C-alpha cells in the first residue's frame, strides 16, 4: 500500500460518519456505481419509473447508495436558476447507521453488530433471513434478498475502513458531496458548511441529523434544501422498540389473566364435568 | 369565448410564433392542473414512494402466530388442569397437543427462514431487546418442557408412579406454564415493536388480543377433538370471547388514521370477520348451548367459529401491516386530508 492511496489516519475505535451534502450533488450516480462495484452487488434491473432520473426509487438489498432526483414545482433558487424551470435537486441516500439502531436491536442472531467505527454491520455469514430487521428500520433501508435468503444493507465499507480507506462512495464522489471522516470532525464540517450556505443566502438549507428522537443521531448526516419529507426522510424517526416495555407489560398482565381464567374454570367446574365429555 | 379558452388560444399563438421565428419551441411547458406529473415535495413526499419496507414473511408466519398462540395456551391448560386434579383425559390430550404444536411451530418458523439451515443461529445469542430472540428462546424452552411433560405421562403409563416420573412431571408442567405464558402472546409484542404504523399503534393491545385469541383457539381445539361437554372449556371460551369482543369494540372506537388498514379494504374485512367469529358469534352459541337441547352441536359450532376467527385474526393483522407499510404519508407525518 503506497502513501498516495490516502490513508484516512482513522484507527479502529474512532467513530466515523458520512456527510452527504445535497447542495454539492450533481446527480452523477458515481457513488451508486462505486458502491456496487466495490461490494459486488447485483444489478437492480432495467426499470423506468418516470420519477425524474431516478429509476432505482429506494434503498434496498441491492442498492446501498441511492441518488434521489428531487423534481418539484418551479421555485427560483432551488436547484434551478430560472423561475420557469422545474426545480431539480439531488441527494445521495445511504444507511443512516443510527446511534440507536432498530435493525440492530431486532436481530435475533447477532448478525447485525456495531463495528469498531460505530457503524452498523450485517454479517452475511450469520444472518439466517428471519426478516425481522426489515420491519424494524425506521428508514426502510434493510431488505431481504428473496433469491439469496438473507438481508443486506450498506456495510459502511467496514472492510475499507479497516484498511484505512474511505468508503467507496465517498472516494468516487467527484464534487465531495459525500464526505467521510471522524464523527466530531464531520459535525464540525457540517456546521461550517451551513454557515457558508447561509452567508450565500441559501435560507432553506438544513441539517438532517435526528439527535432529538429515540434514534439519538445518525452516522450519515445530510445537508438538504427544504423539508426532509421531500427526500423521503422522516422528520421524527423512532426506534420501534420505544414502547416495547409497555407491550411486555400488557403481555404479562394478559398472561396472568389467562392463568387465572384457566385455573378458575377448572376449579369451579371441576365436579360438574368429571368425565370430561369423552 | 371564455377567458380561459382565450388564454389557451393565446398560448397556441405564442407557440406558433416561436416556431416560425426560430424553427423550434424552447418555451417551458405548462403543467396542467391535476396532471399526473410525479413530484417531490413536502406534500407528496418523494414521488409518493413508500419510505418503509413491507414485511417479507411468507404466509407461514401468520399460521405460526395461530399455532404458537394455541400451543402456549394448550400447555398452560394441560398443566394447570393436571396440577388442580381436574379432567384428566382432557389435560392429557392438551399436553400431547401442546407437544405437537411446539413441533409444528418450530417447523413453520424454520421453513420461513431465508436460510433454514441456519435456524440454530437463533440461539447464538439471547437479546431481551429483540422479541424475535426472546420468542425463539421461549419456544425452545416450551418445546423442552412439553417434551418432559409428555415423557412423564408416557413413563407413568408404562411403569406406573416413580420418583423419576414425578420429577419429570413437576419440571415439565412448571416449564409448560412458565414458557406457555409468553409463548401464547409474545407474537403481539413481536409485531407491535416494529416501525409498521398499524402494528406499532396497537403495541399495547396486540399482545392482549393475540393472547386471548390463543387461549380461545386452545379451548376450541380441545372441544373439537372430543371434549365438547367440558364446562370448564365452555367457561374459558366465554371469557376469551368476551375479551375479544371488548378488544374489537376498542379498535372500532379508535379513529387513528394509522389503523385504517385494520378497518378498511380486504385486510379490514379479515380483521372484522375475525373479531365477529371470535367474539359475539361464539358467545351467542355458547350461551345458547347452555339452554338448548342439542348442546354438543352448538358447542362444536362455537369452537369452529373460534378457531377460524383466531386464524383470520393473524392473517388480517399481518396483511394490514403490509398495506400499512405502503402508506408513504404516515412515516413522513404528512397530513392525509382525505385518506
């Protein structure tokens, strides 16, 4: 390995993050291609959706980076310069690597783990395809590959990170719309970038990093223009296990009620039906 | 000529003029109101594409929810009746059915896995925060207890009472009650603790509803297997059907938008049908059976109704979950206006 491979200098144990800045994204899909090539993911097929230049639609078992093409009503400034043109913005989506991850909580096999870089990694050699993580992700990222039988999602290029390399998508991004680094550095960079954008009068730019919800923050921070809903990002993502204690309490009370009913039934009607109705 | 028509005529003239002058039309097209042009916006989300992924379980999973629910309750009935010294034949049959149910449950779960050969990975770790993990351990514990319990029955039948047999018996019966309690209702916790809005919204009531449904189907299965004269089973059937009616009313009274898939369309029909078949219908039949001449026939009808209702309940709720995942508005907190 030579010096110009560009070692990130990030050691295992340091928490890393992405910053995906939609104000710099040009919609080239280099990240999607790089991700597919590096990770050897199968093709999605040739579909035409009619949703701008997006024929992939969403993240899934074979799409770990997904460029969104946000086409909307003409709005001067947003993605276009002309009041008559449709606004056009791009944003590359990826697994959020949540601080409190629904998929990680849900996984019964321990296939999903927290890595030494703070990301959430699915070990394909452990996954048995129970598909419970699929309904536990508040961002709809994890999906089971029905042909393969296992679930798949973004690995955060843990293999590359271990070798001191940045993730494939960040490396391939020609405009540095995808930045990678230590979480604290990325947060700092995010606020600096926001200052620059505000100075330039981009009033609708905002940071997407839901630290105030039960997800407690993500390792894939985004800079967006306008509402997160436009980018299919939930304003308030919640970990589904949030009310699980209440559910178990309900279950315990009902179970006690069942035992009481059964016991009462057999105690009170013990003698009236001794032969059991054979 | 109305004003609107005049505007459109003017627009056509404009396009013609541009074509004549430049040989092509560069003017931006006007989007006709209500045209199907896909849009991304705070009102339409991302081209109205669902954010959440649909559950990827096969139809074996709702069947497992039914079998597992009945199995857990059968274990409790078979063990408690025995410990209380009531209805020996019924209790013995309940225990054998519980053992068979545990086997069927495990088979259904394994076949549904994407990689069935890795089913033992379920027991690699114990994670209290994962209802799927808890459920796997509960089913394993129940299966072992049911096996011990039935082994005790077998040893007693073959060799009569012995210290060995009674040790097996105590261990098996206690385990069946302890593991049967969570087994018969944990599936409600399992689907409640997900991001699927219609399930997560009922996270507190699904464990109760699935649990009582499991109890009812256990009693009904015993009734159709030849114990349709047991008053205790009729009482259990009445209690559980009463509870299911109350849960059904509670669902109808809740007007949360997230619950629509459990109320409308095919999935709503299934849930409603399930509610009727495991609530008011068996109650009426069971009460009638107390006074009618043909008691057995009415009890059998009530039992069949309860079993079908319990089965439909799981299919209805799972199907509702699939539809709920497709609702792109809910997770984005976009007001539906009209749903």
